[in-house]
C-alpha cells in the first residue's frame, strides 16, 4: 500500500507530455500539427483518465482506513533554513483529485466537439490541460509555499482561458479584471504565508498544526499577529472563490468558452479557495475571531449572489452568480465548524454545476444558427423559450441539475445543503434565517432560468422575411411564437410591447435587420423557405451531460444517514462521508463520529424543502404559463382593498427596484469604478502634477538660477573695461545705499 503511495507524484505530471508535445509541434511543425489537431484530444483524455483511476484507487485506500501519507524532497538547505517540496495524500486530497479528474475528463470530451470549428483548438487544449495540471499540483501540495506556486499557475491559466477569444475587447477586459482582482487576494496570501513562517519557522502543514495545537490555546503566540496572518491567508481564498467583496471578476469570466466556465465553476479554480480553508481548518479552528469572520463573509456572499442572479438575462452569468451563492454556503459551513457539510456540498455542487454549465453550452450551441454567433444574443434567455421540444435530452439533464441545486430530494445537493441549513440554525438563528431564505431565492432564480429557456414558446422566431402575415411576425412576447390558442390576445400583444414580465421587463425589441438575415435556405434537394428551429447537440456533447446526470442523481448517497447500511429510527451517522473525512478534521486527534436523530433530520428536511417549493411556485407564477391566468383574473371579489390597479402598480414599482438592483449587479461595479479606478486615476493625476510642478519645479528652478548667475558672473572676467566699470559702479552704489540706510 505504501508502495502505491510512493508513485502518487505522477498524478499532477500525467497531462504534461501532451502539453509539451502540442507546444513543440506548434513551434516546430505548425502546419502538420494543426492538420492533425483532433488527434491530440485522445491522449489528453487518456492520460487524465489514468490519473482519475489512480486517484480513485487512492481514495478507496483512504476509505478503508489508511493513514495520511506525505513524501518530501529537499529543495533548499541553508544553515537552519530548509525548504522542501513533496506531496500529501489524505482524504481531502483524494476528494479533490477525483473531482478535478472526473470533471476535467468530461469537459475535455465535451470540448472536442464544442471547439472543433475554432481556430484556436490546439491552444485551447494546451491551456485546459495545463490548468488541470496546476490544480492537481495544488491539491497534492505538502506546504504553503508549494500551494502558492500552483495557486499562481492556476491564476495564469484562468487568465489565458477567460481571455481565450482575446480579439473581442470584452473578453480581453474580463481576463484582465479577473487577473487584477485575484492579485489583491494573492498578495494577502503571500503576506500570510510569510507571516506564519516568521511566527513558526516552518511552512509544512504538520508543523503549523502542531504549533497551533500546542501554542495558541496556551497563549504561546501573539494572538493579534496570528489572527492578522490568518486573515491574510483567508483573503487569498476570498478572491479565488469569488467571495464578497472580491467577487466582481466571476460574472465577467463567462466571456470565455462554455467548457471553461464549467471547469472554473465546478471543481477547479473557485474550489481552490474552499480547498485552502479546508486544508488549514486545523489552524483556523483555534482562532474564533477568524472563524466568525469567515461565516459572516460566507453569509453575505450567499445572499448577495442569490439576489444578483434574480434579473440576469445571460444564462451563463445567472449560473455564475449561482456559483457565487453556493460557494457562500460552503464558506458559511466552514466558518461555523461544519467541515464535513462544506466538503459534501463542494462534491455535490461540483457535479450539478458542471451539468448546468455544459447544458447551457448545449443550449447556446442550438441557438446560434437562429440569432447568430454573438454571445449577447446566443446566451440571452429573453430570446429563448420553448426549447424543450427541440433539445429534449439537454432539457432533461438541465432540469435535473436545476432541481438538484434548488435542493429537491433525493438529488445530490439536497443532502449537502440540508446539512448546512441545519447546522446554521443550530449555530445561530441569524445565519439560519438568511441561509433558509436564500434557499428559497435559489429555487426561484434557478427555476426562472429553466422556464425562460425551455418553457413556453420560442421567442425568437424566423420565417421568410417576405411574409407579412401577423401570425408570422418576428416577435418577442411572453411565449414568443404566434399567439397560441386559449390565450388572451390583448394581453399577449401588450406583453410584446413591454417585453418579458417581472424581472425581464422593458426589454428592447430585436431590430428588424436581424430578421432579414434568414430567408431562403439551400439544401441538397434545392432551395426552400422554412423555419430555423433549434437542434440537439451531437453525441460527443451529450455523453458528458448523461454521465454528470448520473452523478447528480446518485452522488448524494454518500451523505444519506445510515446506520451500518440500514436506516435506523434512533441514531444514525454519515458513514461513508464521516469515515472518509474525519482524518483531515482531526489531524492529530482521535476521529469522532457525528450523529443525528432521524426525526430531527426529517423535520429539518421538510423545513428546507418548503422554502424551495415556495420559490419554485413563485417562479412558475411569474415565468410559467400560469402568468396569463393570474393576469386575467376577475378582481371583483378580490380581498385586496381599494383599486387592484394601484396595488399592482405598487408591486410593479417594487419589482422595478429589485430588477434595477439585480441587473446592475448591486451597483458594486459602479462603486468600484468610481472609488478605486477613477479615484486612483485622480490621485495619479494629482501626484503627476505635484511631481512636475513642485519636485521638478524646485529642481529646474535651482538649475535655472545657477544658469542665470553663471551668465552674470562670466562678464566679470571678460576683459572689457566697460564691464568692469559697470560692475564697479553697481557695487559702490549698493555700498553707499547700505550705509546710508
């Protein structure tokens, strides 16, 4: 068994041969390499699959009770200073290895078809393979400085992938925003690492945890300094995992290709911050102030992310804010000491969110022939609708991912989110109320995404532009197609003028020249006028969706409350999860099994599911076909006092305010632009003026004074009698004036 652990160092290095081969091929024989570009996907997937098999084997060993294994090599030795690098295999590492490799393989398979027509196909696979290598190296690191090294590599790869289509100015701006924002957190992380090295004299996790276990409870370390260094470490996790207030880069990161969005949001970059806190949990657990701060930041983030997702029109940006909110749940769980629930939610969320992002890529792929290849249109949910008839497999997988993220049993995220909600109520009613209310908001905005995308009728409708019949007009009503039977005609026509209701109101109509792009279509049988309908993606893109669907359906079973495999009416425990994760929690202590009363679990589950069902119901009212029913109700017998129109006018004003807050991202980007960007720019202008006007003015003034004095003095030795007489008279005049006064 130990012999197997000795070869665990090959896991991060397995993708490197393909990366180097593609790089040298593009450099030495670019034409031949590009002509054979589709062949490079196979070795990339194969080597990462080998890493996955090795990771699964190590995880099985961990579940069976193997001890933590660490192997080190000397890097730098100088007197009393020794710097080592190596790898650490424990339950936390094995979890992350499985997540990275499984999601990475499915994203690679998906990308082979999704990026097949892109000119940067090989460059994409080089970036994404190096991204996987960096993440594998990060989670197997044995000390803080090694984590920081791979931490920066992950940031570099994310910069390259977010800005993959760098010719688009918005993509170039997005990758720069992500890079600069993460530099703030990375600088804090570096300072925290140096601070703990100065305090403890070591960067190894074992040494840090031993010192924390022995010194902090006995006041052997300056508590203020230790808290400050821990806060700086946490700052790195705040930026990488998009926590408030450094979350602003995450929505703009959607400018990269959709497979990258799935990889970043599922099990890699944003999960790195959660992994860092989980790795340092035995250290943070002795710092109650930092733990409270982590839980507070997580609570703010989960609520803020949910509110900002309410009115987004871009399907990927809506999912991005969902990721931000779910990461807030994980931060909250870590802050209140619920280590297992946080990692459990990391597992379930990774597969569900990968399914949703790849599903959104399938939707975008099906919409592009209708609206063009502009992300502003192909990703706009306002232009979708009714896709359930055209992409049934994508619709089914997306629905399961949506219900899982909403917390509907027995799907994956229900088990982990319910655990976090229960622990939040137990820790603090304040956190419990916000977390539970946000669960309802999550159900609302996630079901909103589903309804706007798949429900109703297609809102983008093309027909031969020569047709002028009213029923075939290019429209954007609540349902989008020609007015269906049984629906109030006046209501639909009024809706067409104002756009999609509730949070998507006041949406401008699509310009007429877009309609004229599509008219006659050439086929092998001739030219004909027809509609352009969305189409299901190919099998290569559907296969990852089906595999992720299986994970979404069954991965939650590792957290179901069993007692020796049989549900008990008394005390039960998370057998698989607690046995797997307990060594990481109690790094140098005896592991303890957590237990829960089954009745209490069912009661908590009913409470959490109730919030979810209520959110789903509200979303269905405002975005489902029931909206027309509620709009056409007869309010004569209504219980609302006064004129119902006034009540709905007030409701519309509230909705507009919520819409404005959500769609404009809470005005946080505007605040940062005015305070930091414009403020720093004005400060630099003031500094520039001071440098030119004062500093350079003094220097130039001294030089000019010397020049003038020199010009005057040179006449003293010129040999001209007239000059001598002039200066003599001047001196005499000054002398006489001085004595006379």
